[in-house]
């Protein structure tokens, strides 16, 4: 509702300005969506996904079923919701979290089709977190495409993220299993806590490895853990086996995030599909930076602390580029990247160890291969 008041237009008390312009942009997109005669690649069944790791070939047909369910579950009478959500989901991604659920369920002998629905639920929760994260981080590029907030505006991204969360909860209720709902509700709450913890750490050079691990185990590894737990629940496994699944998922998710943070300093824009050095620009002290502070010279450590502080001070683009160059050189020269990769290997080994005593089948072999391959990824 737009109220006319002296001094300009306001939206429920908000002054005319950035918020109003972003909302108008979202409204304009919605109007275009009403007129759009053709369907996007997602709704034509052409999901664009990053090449799957070889370990995932054993669940190829299951993943196709999950993709179809994702497509079917995005239908809504609100065109902007479909437009924004399909923008991110159709861009693809690795689908590791739903894949993990499918693999653990198969490894433990599950033979039904209910894992497809829960895999789609997990992907919707993950996608909702991405929409919200990109708004908080003011990101402009993801998976090689403009982020949803860059294309549609912050209001649309936040609200469609909310839609995906609630659609996920609608779908999980259909499982009619209180344990399933408990796992997913706890995971979603923990993820939110992790994001807030990360927000509190921005620009703080005093963040240590323990702080970093607490954040990534909450905001990233928790959904991996929940995905693996759900596979055990669907298969009717006992509590000790469910805990093994949880340990595997947490270790795998931790290794995944460490490598992701390494690639922010050691990858390429083409491989990553996002801007190199985004973590530093956002003031995030991730493991490579934390280790560089410990392993570099006193002069290098001083420069890194200065860079972390300056990342939050609104520098001009040219100054940010110079800052990023200095930090990249220090992180690479200090040996921090190799040390971070070693920690990722330890987590991957822990994931493999969690599978000791499991049945000997193709799905278990794929889980081992997945853990071993993630530490070598370049995207």
C-alpha cells in the first residue's frame, strides 16, 4: 500500500528510495511473468546441473525422479514465485544434499519411492538458504549467472526464499513421520543459527579455527547430516546406524565447505561460477585466512588483519581489488591453502571411517567414493 504524505511517498512508513525502487523492480518482473508465453528451461524439464561426480551414477534414475518432483512442486498461482525460484533451481548445482539422502537410503536397503520427495524437500531448503544468503552477502554471481537478488531485487528474493521453506514443510508433512519432521525442523533452525553466527564474525580477525568450524557445521554441514539421517530413517535403521549416517554427513559437509572456502582463494571464476575473493569482500574470516594469520610472517599477519577490517569499511572498487591481490598472495605464499586442504582430507577420511561395517553394495561404494572425490574438486 502506497501512502501519499508530505515530503514524498512512503510504503508503510518506508521513505521513497532504495527499498521502494527494488519493490517496483520486483513488481515489474511479476507483470512481465504474466505476459510471458513460453516456459523457462526448468519447466520444460531441462534442468541445467553441474556434471555429476562419477560416484552418483548409481542414483542417476533417482535424481531424474527428484528433478521431476522439484519441477512439479514449483507450480504456483503467483508468477513471480515461480520466476525467481526456477531462476536459481534451473541453474543447476551439484544436488549433493539430495544425492546424499538417496545414497544412504539405498545403501541401507530402502526400496520405496518416498526418498524422492524428501530429497526434493532438502533441495528446496538448501535453495531457500541460497536466496537469503545472497541478499545478506550482496552477492551478484552464482553458478555463473546473476544472483536472484541482482536480477529481481532483494524483496523478491527474500520472500521467494520464504515460499521455498514453507513449500518444503508442506511436502515433508506428507511423509507423516514425526522423526522426519523433527530432523528437518532442527536442521533448518541450526542453519539459521549458523548464518547469524557468521554475521557476528564479519570483519573480526580474532575468529579462530574452533569458531570457524562451529559456523560451517551449523550453516553447511547440518543439512548434509540431516540428509544422511533421513536415509537411515526411511530405511528403518536403528539409532546406532542413524548416528553413523549423521557422522558421515557432518564430516562430508565440513570437508565440502572447507574446500569451497579454499577455492575462493585458489579457484577461477569460470570453474566456480562466482567471483573469486567474495569471502574477503564480505569480511568472512574463513579457514584459509585464519591459517594464513597463523602461518604467515608478522608483517603478513598485520596486513591480513588490516584487510579484514577494511573489507567492512566501504572501499572503492579499485582499493578492494588491490586489497584482494595482497591477501591472495599472502594466503597462497604462506602455505595456508595446503594446510586447509589437509584439514579437508581429515574430514573426508572421517566420513569414510563412519561407513565401517556397512553392507557391501554399490551405494556404499558410492558414498566412499564421494567423500574421497570432494576434496579434489575444483568447482
